[in-house]
C-alpha cells in the first residue's frame, strides 16, 4: 500500500529597496527586493515549509531560526535542500510540488522556466513534477499596493 502525505507552505516578506529580488533561487532584475534575514526567497521558503509540513517536521523557523547569525544572508537553496534530505532520510519521495508567487510587479512569466528548472535541480525532480504559477493581487491589500509579496506551496510525498 502506498502512503501519501501533503504539506502546505506560505511565506510573506516586505518589499525593500537595495536588496535583490530572488524567487526560486533566481535573481529577478528589479529595482527592489524583499526584506528578510536570509535572501528572503519567499518561494523557496514556502516550498521548504510545505515539505517539512508533509512529514510534520515543523517549519523553516525551527530548522533555520532568524535569531541565528549563521543564516544571515543565506541562500534559501540550502533550506530547501535540507528539507528534501529530511524527506528522503525518512524513506519518502517527493511526488510533486505546486507553487504560486503573488507579487504585483514585476511581471514574472519570463522567469517561470529557469525557476522551475532550479527547483527541480535542488529537489532532484523531473521538470514535470514542479509547477510554478504567478499572480498579482489585483492592486488589493499590501501585496497589491506593492508593499509586500507572498508565496504559497503544496508538496506531495509518497512512500
């Protein structure tokens, strides 16, 4: 019998001038970035939480607390790779991941493929196991006003 688990992740960061905009491990040319202790990659943070959640292993803050100076400016690739390692160490496989970035601007459609490829590389997945979607907030709320950005992720693991 196959066991299946699903985890949900969500992250949100404020927009900040003078920082790079990094999504899915890819630097997006933009006049602003996101504020955070690490590289503030909301997409990889949400996906890390989804994988950890699928196996009830807590959240990103438990594994990589922002009070720890080791993670200041750290690449979120490390966080996601760690979560994937924990999944595999426990005998599970990642079946697929589905993600959404909610950001009013810039338009991200030209970055979908490199982001998908990078996530697939980090997780050791085929490209058709990685979904990345982009939405605006229709100018509603902090995201729509350009003050913040959000990402959502769901991960399915099987044993």
